[in-house]
C-alpha cells in the first residue's frame, strides 16, 4: 500500500482538498457544527482512543483504506464516525478491507458502488456503517417506495406494514444536518422516506379507553 510521505498539516490539507472536491464547498452553520460534534468524533480524538497518531489515520484515508471525513467543521476540524475503525477490525486489516467489504454484496456492480460511497464518507445516512446496515437501508427504501407507489391508506394492514418499514429505517438513520441537504443536492432519505411518509400516511389515532 502506497503511503503519502507528508507531515500532519500537509496530510490534513490534502484530505480537506479531496473532501471539498467530492462534496462541494457548502457552508456549515453553527447548528450543523453542534449536530456533528454530538454524533461524530475528530480524527485526533479517534487516533488518541486507538493509540495511534492522527497522521497514520490520514495516510490511510489518502490511500483509500479509510473513508474521507464525514464532515469538516467551520473551524476546519475533520470529523469521522465514532466506529470508523470497526470495519477494518472485522475485515482483519486495512489491506483486507476492500475485498472483505465486496463479499457482502451480491454483484460486483453493487460492491463497487457501495465501496465508492464508503470512501467518499457519504454514509452519514447510517448510525452504524456496516455492510448489513447498508444493504438493509437500501431494501427498506425500495420497499417504502414500492408500497407508496400503490397506496392503500384505508387499509389498516397496509398502513401498519408501511409504518413498520418506516420505523425500522428510522432506527438505522441519524437525524442528519441541514448541510447534508446541500451537499447531496436536495431532500435526503429521512425527508422522503420517513418524515414525508409519516405525514402523508399517518397511523390512525388510537381509540381512547375509559
């Protein structure tokens, strides 16, 4: 694996340049920063917990063995998932990760697409970034879209089945930041497959008992 022989500042700048090339240069607000600090962790803090230098993690990012940061705060802090190192641990190492990751998908096309999304740091749509949660989210989104393409809002069983799908998706996804709607160019899956569905097809009010 080729590593970049740069110092910490150069590594950080190289990652920032790649991040903005992938995501665009959209502004982060104070609310976005607060959300990210609640849900994510800085590269420096993750390195401290893992007992390695931040430069080691950044070299792995630039070598396509770890994903780009999920977010960069307004002060330049690079933020990553708290469980970022779980996938390489499960795979048995950073060099083993790409092949291990691909084995969890049915087709080469799916594996390449999901690996690309992983390296881009775009799985901010999941509380836990694992092959099984990636697949399950896609299954749920497809099922919700299929169900609502032929709606039966007067059918109690249909409503309940739809809400079971929506509720499960809700457990997989975090709240998201407003910034995400800018970098992804519009509504995200929480908007279209959770909030909008609950508003469009509300569960019938429970009958009062008394």
